[in-house]
C-alpha cells in the first residue's frame, strides 16, 4: 500500500519549470529518499506536496485522499508532518514550548492559537507539556527543554524541528535535509531516530545530500534533475545508475 502518490506534478515560477511532470509513490512504513543536485526542484516538490504551493498540473494523493490544492494546515491535520530546509522555530519560545505549541496546532489552528496555550486548563496543559517532553526525549533533547532555540547548536535545532513535526502526530513525515550541517556522529543519531520512527509505524520521506545517510536508511530512492525524475529504485540500483552518476558528476567528455 502506498502512503503517498504523486501524479504528473508540475510547478513553475514564471518561466522556470522547477518541478516537471513528476510521478512516484511512497510506500507505507518505509523510508523514501529524494535526491538530486542543488536546484533540482526537491524542496519545491515537497512544498507542492505539503500545500505551500498549488501545482500547475498533476495530483497528490495522501493515504488515498486527493489533497491537491489543500491548505498546509488541512494537510497537516490529515497526518502529513514536515520540517523545513531553513529551520523554522518560534524564537521567543523555549524548546519545550516550541514542541507544545506545535502540538496545539493538531487541534487548534495557526500561530495565534498556538501561542494561546496559557489559556488552556491545567489538565490540558499537563497533557500537552508531558507529551512535548516525551517527544524531546525521543529526539535526544530531553535535557535542553528550557533552552531557547537560539541557544541550541544547529544540529539540535534540526532535531527540535523533527520533534515539532512529530507533535502533529504524522503518519507521513517529510524531512528536508534533516542532517544538513551535522557532523557524522550527529547524522548517525538522526539515522537511528528515523529507523525508530519507521519501526513505530511512521512513513518517512527525506531530502538528503549525505549519501551515507541515503544508502543506510532508505528503502527507495527517487532522483530529480532539472525538475524531472531521472531515476527511482533501491539504493543499490541508484548507486550504479549511469543517468544518476552523470547528473552528479557531469558528462565525462
Ligand atoms: N519561491 C520561488 N520563487 C522562484 N523560484 C524558486 C522558488 N523556489 C525555488 N525556486 C527555483 O526553483 C528551482 C528549484 O529550487 P529548489 O529549492 O526546489 O531546489 P532543491 O532541489 O531543493 O535545491 P537544494 O538542494 O539547493 O535545496 C531553482 O532554480 C530555484 O531557484
Ligand atoms: Mg532544497
């Protein structure tokens, strides 16, 4: 069963076709990696799947539901969580509050509601912060819950973003470069986290430039180049695909 089906998706900016006629499926309870050179259209594809952009053409089906053209909020509520290539955190809330605020988005809506957590009754708050603390533990930030985002090293900010996305209780979690800026040991921790999430039933999709991460965590790899899908397959198949090698290294002439 496929958790996500992208069908002939196209998104352009003015004259630039950033995503061109792309189709692929994301199998349930598996890890699917989206790779490709800088500017290939990976983030645009994620933004079109998650409702930030409406596609020019094509459809997106999530868990059997056609979500094409839906708002990001509605798509999140249906169970699609995401992180951003440029980390997006509430800078004036501490780590724990950042996760709790995202959790409130599960039932409330938008930023203003998210910041009104103080108005909720005590039992609600206890539940909300209790769950947020568990999520921070699960991404390895349990001892940093009172720090502000700006006080965290970059790798920790990325993990905090994952905890925020998990707070929305996603069945599909899409991560845009979750290991960017991390040293090898930190990247390995994120790989471990992704494996645990997958084992707990979450379907994962990630954009990733670190090939060690791609090869070790993915069940399936989709490759974009200049907005088009040029290959898909297992990591082993992708590694030896001549079109993929050429896209990364350039033609050998
Ligand atoms: N909001 C936008 N407005 C105009 N052009 C955009 C916009 N977002 C992306 N682009 C362009 O679309 C193309 C694809 O960009 P995108 O960010 O999707 O690539 P990417 O594969 O995520 O690259 P990277 O690996 O560097 O993150 C690029 O040429 C980029 O300049
Ligand atoms: Mg990108």
